[in-house]
């Protein structure tokens, strides 16, 4: 058996929801670890500021 690691980026999902969806698709999940979290509007705000200040 081969162990594989993936990075998954999601919006508005909890770890339990991700695990359940993958299990329903027949994928065995060994672990889910959150490595980074940001508010959804932060990226758009940063882009807007960059556009305003060239």
C-alpha cells in the first residue's frame, strides 16, 4: 500500500465535512490537518489596495 499526501484548498468547509465527503467517495482519510486559515475577504482587500496604489 502506498501513502499519499495532498493539499486541498476549500471555502466554507469543516474538517468533518471534508472527511465525510471523501469517505462517501470511497477514499480512506488517515488525517486532516489545517495548515492555514484566512478570512475570505482578506485577499480581495489586498488586491484592491494594490490596484489603488500602483
